[in-house]
C-alpha cells in the first residue's frame, strides 16, 4: 500500500520524527513510572500480577503516560505527583486493553498472545477491573479533587465510547460524524486527560489548561485515525497492530466509511457481506484494500489525521518554545508518520 501524503505529512516523513527527544527529556521520570507500575501490580493473588505483567511487559510506546510527564514538565511542575498520575494513566489504559481484547475476541496484542487467550475471559475482565481500582487508588493518593474529576470523567467517557463502538460495529450506516464521536470518547479522551492533568499540577491558567486538553484530544484522534489506516496496511506494523483485525471483527472505521459512501452498488454489497454480515472468505481483505485505494479512503483518512495533528501543534503555541514543547510538536509528526 502507498498512501500519498499532503505537504505537511510529506515534511513529517522527510524529517523522520521520533520519540527519542521526548524520551530523553523525561527518561528519569518514565523510569520512576515503570517502577511504580510494577510495584502497584503486586498482589497476594498470584494471577493478578502474572496477567498484568504479561500485558504491560508486552511493550507499547507509553504515549499516554508520556503526555502526563511532558505536560507537567512543560508547565514547570516540580513535585512528584506527575509520576503517580502517569502510572494511573497507564493503569487505566491497560485495563481498557484487557477489556477490549475480550470484547473483540483478539488473539494477539502487541505481537504476543493476548491475555484472554491464555487465562480466559473471566480472568482478563477481573484483572482489568483490578487495574482500574489501582488507578483510582493512585488518584486518591494525589489528593486533588480536580484531577480526580478529570480522570474519573475520562474513565466514564471511555466506557461510553466502547458502548458506542459496539453499536456501530457491522453498521454500515455509520457516518463520519458518528465515527469521530466514537473515537473521541474511546481513544482521545484518555489522551486529553493525560495532557490536561499536567496543567492542573502546574497550576496554570484555564486557557493553558484547555490548550493542553485540546492538544491531547487532537493527537488522540490523529493516533486512532492512523491506527485505522494501519489495519489495512501491507507494510511493517509499528503500533503492534495485526493487519486486518478491524476488518475481521466487522469494525466500521473511517476508511470503511469513505469507501462505502463512494462505492458502487456492487461494492456496497461487498461491504454488507464482509462487514455487515461478517461473511468473509479468502481474498476479501485484499479486495477491501483495493476498494479503499480506488476511492482514496486511506489517503483521505491519513489527511484527516494530519489535520488533527496540526491542530494539536497549534494548541502548544500558547507555551514558550522550550525543548519540551519542541519534543511534543515532534510527537504529533511522529504519530502521523507511522502510516507513511
């Protein structure tokens, strides 16, 4: 697959953005977060740390906790609560992954066998609940009602997004707007919360707080749209995603919406059979990709991701140009460049 990027994404690709600058800036903090996560996973019920360790040790770029660490640094916070809250964000994310894999019946997660395939659905759901509980314990330890409100609301919104996604699954009448509503809740809300709490810790103005929240929300949407493109990719997967998972599960993502809306009657029948009825056969994934390429659905989805990533960058302009801001700006390019 070759997705033609517009100029901004072309620049992102040519500059070869990475996470290295951001990781270097928060290296010690991230190490402390990982140590806290491991410590708080411990439990006398052996299955809990064993299953949680399997998920967390399987990798991931830790982008969400990185946002908390970096936003706190951007807002010149000098305490230690950002460590606790970054670990909290990682626990919330890990809990949602365990629940997602059960709902989606995914056999792989980040290139390794998913937890529910090893320990079963019941164990995965219950350990996910445990991780959510750990997250709320960490919130309480920080002692900020404002932050508790942000993260608890985010958790509720994520659950709402999961239900919305369930309702749109296999539903080819899903619109562009409805799909954006799903990913804004399911994916972007935790990005938003992770970034905003850094501003709260730094006791910044409402304007700066909203700017960081908007930064997180926009980069979260861009992240999910790139993930949508990667599901129909034929190149190396960079976020630990298995090609064709969304297709096999009947998920209606933005490339599908584009292709279905612009497809012929024959094409619409194909999408109804493969995604609406989940009646799939060998070669259907390749045919789906061909239809998407015909209508430039992948290109348009990636362009949309670029639009959100640029808006995320714009939100950072309220802050002085420091190494942390520059690294966060590079992060927006990095997210989009993963599909180029």
